[in-house]
């Protein structure tokens, strides 16, 4: 009998928690719709997307060049051999 009482109490608490969650999500959606016209008025781009003159850049900001394994090894060896020894 005690298990049934615990089960009923758990179901009631779970129902209240889910109802509260749904109400909060709905409230958040309504508030977001109210706030969006103010935000859409003027968009300021991130400073890293601007060039020296303040214009928006259109080219990619990062270009990755593929290198062969031997080229990468030789460049690492050059860096390693050019560094001062730690003796």
C-alpha cells in the first residue's frame, strides 16, 4: 500500500514539473518573439569580420593548404634543428 502512495506522489510531482516546464518554454517563446523586432533593427558585425577600413570582408578568413607528409617532416626537422639546445 505504501508503494502505491509513493507512486501516486511521484506521478503528481512529475506532472507538476512537466506542466511548469511547458509553461516556461511557452513564456520564453512569447518573450523572444516580442524582443526580436528590436534586435533585427540594426545588426553590428563582429570586429574580426571587418578589414582595416571598416568594410565587411567577403573572402575566407582561414585558408588551409594541404602538404605532403615528407614536406611536413622536413619543415618540422628544420624547426627542430634551428632551435637552441637545452643543455
